[in-house]
């Protein structure tokens, strides 16, 4: 029983190692240059070179990169986003602007409240915020939504 397991394990290993063995081939520089020239002239495609000569696509593309006069290295364009510091400074500026706006609104509100208090004293009328009001001289404010 023990010997069968060893034999079975050995068979598994040998099958695995056999599948990884591959014959390494070398293509001369002249051969590679002529395949790239055929490709550049439109006589053949990368897929056809791979199929006919048993070469991998990555190898053919390496040849094209190395030997083709038409190959241009692609330009990588780096687009930088604003740095965290720039973002923080922009947000701080926005907060400052909003605080100034709120300050102006507070001053304006204070002015309107004093104006309202002065009008109540001078004209002897009672004004209430957010409600209909009637003055002592008979004029009345009506709600435009009511008929």
C-alpha cells in the first residue's frame, strides 16, 4: 500500500515536470529583422508571423520595438491632480470667503432689526416677524396667497 502511494506520487511529479520542459529556440538577428520588415511593409501580420514560425506575440512585438524604424515609443502623459496642500488651501480660502459673507449678512440683519425697532417707536406701530401686521393708522398688510 505504501509503495503504491510513492509510485503514484512519483508519476504526478514526472507529469508536471514534463509539461514545463520546452525547447528553447534562437532566431538570428537577420531573421528577426526580415520578419519586422515584412510586418512594416504590410506583407504579413503579427499573428501570421506567430503562426508560421511558432513565435510568441510578445517576442514579435519585442522585435518590432527593437528593429522597426516606424516604431515610436509611446509618450506617457502625467496628469497631476492638485496636491493635498493646494486642496487644503483652496478649502481654507472658501471657508474664509463664506465667513466674510456670513459676517456681512449678520451686519445687514442687525441693521434691519434696528430699523424695525426705530419704525415701531417712531410710528407707534407693532411689527412682528413672519406674520401679518396691522398699523395703528388703518393700513394693513395682506397675504398675497389669500383672497
